[in-house]
C-alpha cells in the first residue's frame, strides 16, 4: 500500500527529531505515534506534521514540550498488584541467595514502580544489599523520580495496591505528607541510581539479577522489541529474572529460547542457566 502524504510527513518528522535531538522514535509502533503526534498538532495549533516539524526544528523550548508527547508516562505504585506479589513470594526467595543484588527498572517513568520494588525489597530484608537502576528517555520524568514526591490524591489507590501486593505494613510508613504531596523517604532513594538510557540506541551498562520493564515494549515494533530483549538478555546474569507488562511477551522474540516461563500469568521469565560444554 502506498504511503499517504500524512504518513510521509510523519516519518520525516521522526527523522528530524532523530537528527536534531538524537531521540529515536522511528521504530515505535506507528499507530501509537500517530495518535500522540496528532494530539500535539492539535495542542500546538499545527495543521500538519510538516508544520509541527518546523516548530520542533526551530524552537528548542517548545520542542521539548512536544517531545513529551512521544513518551508515555502512565504509571502507579504497585500497578497490577499480583505482579508484585509474585515477585515477593516467588522471585525474592531466589534473590535472597545472593550476597549483593542489582535491579534494573527500564522505562521507569516517574519512579512509582521503582519505589514499589524498593519497599518490597525492604520488607523482605534485602534492600540494603541492592542497587536499583531507574532509567528512562525522559529527563523530566527522571527528575520527578529522583525527588520521589507524588500527589496525595493518588495515595489511596497506591495504598490499596500495596495491600493487595502483600504489603506487610502500611504504605504511610514510607512517606511524609504535607500540602497535598507525599514525599518518600531518603532512606529509600539512597539505594537508587537514576539515569537517561534509551532501549533504542544505548547498550547494556551493568549485570543485573532482575529486569522489570513493564508496559514499554507495547509501543515498539517487532524489530525494536527484539533489540530491547537482546539488551535484557545481555544484562541479566544466568538464572536472572525478567518481568514484563500484562500485554507483553518474549515468546515471539528471537531471544525467547534464552528464557523459560517462571510465572506465565504474571509475565515473569527466567534466563536459562549457563550451558555446560
């Protein structure tokens, strides 16, 4: 099928973003990209992707606002509680056998999932021997994550999720609230390292025991998903764990044979042990 003028404009827009800002969205799922860029056109009074491209190339301040449309920052603490309960009850017993641990939350957005895992690790007695890497392509999201400050309007839902995920106390044990904000304790933050990292263009930076990358790969096309899975496989030590979102799977990836289903329902996979030759 021949591309429409709109399709050509959109691909040229993504090329322009790549060359000007070194952010590569060219292999993201086009249907999702089109929805988000159409919304950007509407909000910035641009009648076409070509007009939006002109704004992005010529006005850096506006461009960074527009680029935020391309990164999906939808997250919450203990999102899908059964996933975190499975981590607590099934994965943690394996992780407890290691003297030190590294966890990579890829696409950590504003940090809610990372703080959820840190709380879980604290309650299971292994926080102090763990380093958490929170990475994302959005510098604005990473700034929020580093601060660990969230609206108290969301805390009621977060507290329910925490309870359903097998929490051993109260979520309020981990933050102070004032002026409509919940500030999570620095005692948690000192175990986290936040950094810009792109699954599209960057490489493996550490050997880790657990990778949690949830609801990120659904926005990638098949080739880009394969690249991400290759990074996760390369980062994970043998017998390490990979957690994905509810609508994601490694089964159709060229890296699928490197993993076994650990908890099929919760999309948790385990990297196979080292082959003995």
